[in-house]
């Protein structure tokens, strides 16, 4: 499983590359909402869960896919970017896993991500 406590693990920017990488993992009725990529790793938001992809090894052929279902979220926090701080953050608290933190760079729509999570929680 991915070490979500590693502070610098995710610095994500919107990129559709990982949407294709997780397509074989999707169940009937599940579709990709948005996808983000860091240097090697990525995160995909679907209509049912968050899928974190950790690329491992020198060649990158080994990958760890961690499925984080929205139904297990008990709380979340969104920090939007500011004038001088362009990074934004999403902290998601899962009932059995604890806190998972994602850091986004560039123009990430934290409002849309927040709405997506809220639709499954409220």
C-alpha cells in the first residue's frame, strides 16, 4: 500500500494519462471524473472512489493501485490556492485507514473535488 504519511508523496497536476492506466480496474457503472499526475505517481477520481497509483522500480513497470472508496470517508478538508501560494491540498479521513493527504499544483478545481466528495457523503 502507498505510504500516505510521506509528506512529499503527491504533488499532483491535472493529466489524463492515469485515467487510461486504471480503466481495467473500473467496475460496471464506474467512470473517471478527473485524473492527476505527479512525476511518476497519480490519482484518479471516479464516481465511486479515489484510486491512487504508485509507480515503483527503475523501469516503472511495477505499480501499486490503492482503492479508496468514498463510502469510507468520514471527513475531509480542502485548502485552496492563494495569491502567492499556488498549491492546494485535500485531506481525506477514512474510517479504517486514517488521514490521506493529496497536494495539487497549478490550477486545480478544489471546488469540484469538494463537490464530488460531498455528493457521496451527504
